[in-house]
C-alpha cells in the first residue's frame, strides 16, 4: 500500500526550504549586481550623482528577483515528495510573494526618500567624493533655484556660475547675468550655449552684439562676437 506522503508535510519544512531558496536567489542577485555594476559603472549621466546602485537595485526588483524566486519555487516544489508538491509550491509562492512585496515597498520608500531629500543639499553629503559632492551641490542649487546651497560647495565660484547660467539660458532671460558676480563669463557662456544649439530666439544679431560688447574682458568679448558671426552668416 502506497504511503500517504501528504501526512509528512509541515510548514516548518516548507519554511526551511523557503529560507534556502531565498538565500539562493539573493546570492544570484548579488552576483548579477556586481556584473552589471562593472558594465554600467562607467556611465556618465545625471544618475551618476547617485551611482548605478539604486537603478540596478530597481532592475533586480523588477526583473531578476521575480525570475529567481520563480526558479526557486519550481526547484523546491519539484524536489518535494510527489503528494506535497502543490502545498510546497503555494507555501513558497505565498511567502516569496510577501517578501517581494516588502522588498518592493522598501525600494519605493528609498526612491521617495531620495525625491524628498533630493530637493535640498542633504543627500549631497552622502556622496563618496568631494568632486561628486560639489557636482551635487551645483545641481541642487540649479534645480531648486537656491544660491545658498553653493555655500556648501568647495568650488563655490563654479556653483554660482552654473546657477546664474541656468537662470539666464531659460527663454531669453540673459539679463539674469547682470546679477552674477562674474557677469562677463555668464554672458559669454550664455551666447556660447545658444550658438552651440542654435537657440537665438531673437534673429537680430545686433541684440546679441550689444551683449557681447558689454563684456569687459577683451578675449571673451572677441570670442563672443566670433560666435555670433558664425551663427548669423
């Protein structure tokens, strides 16, 4: 007479197998993170400020972890006694589903925290190098239109220049450069930006020549006029 193996099913055994499955797919995830980190670590974009870690973690939550969890469920359930496979499958699926939900909620909390704290310079202090801290301060000052953030940067001049440049390049508000402690550089950078991207909203060259002529430095003034001549041929 065939033994009823379903009587051997216990939640303790299911959770023990679950624990091994969790360890298994987390190890796979860590290995994958390292590989992707090497591949993507050299990316040069706005996300570099936070590094690839957060983005990669989200990728794993969305793709790798569910796949690994499914494989773990299948492996554990298939290796279970025939009469208990379905029970093991549902037990593991339920528990891993709950784990994935908690993990996902944690990642959402991280992203939301980044969004909230990202509106100030608080998170900049967590950057690993002074160079990245300074870049973060510059971006936060620009995004939040808060010049006081530049006071925390070790490259205050660069931060202030970027702040006024960002104000002046929006629309046709070059007059914002007059508020900069280095208006000549601001005027030149603004004209260069418009020349690089053909963003001269006013098609009258004289409008911009008057700006170039207001620059005190001879070299910057001549460079500014050359940019105009090249774009208004």
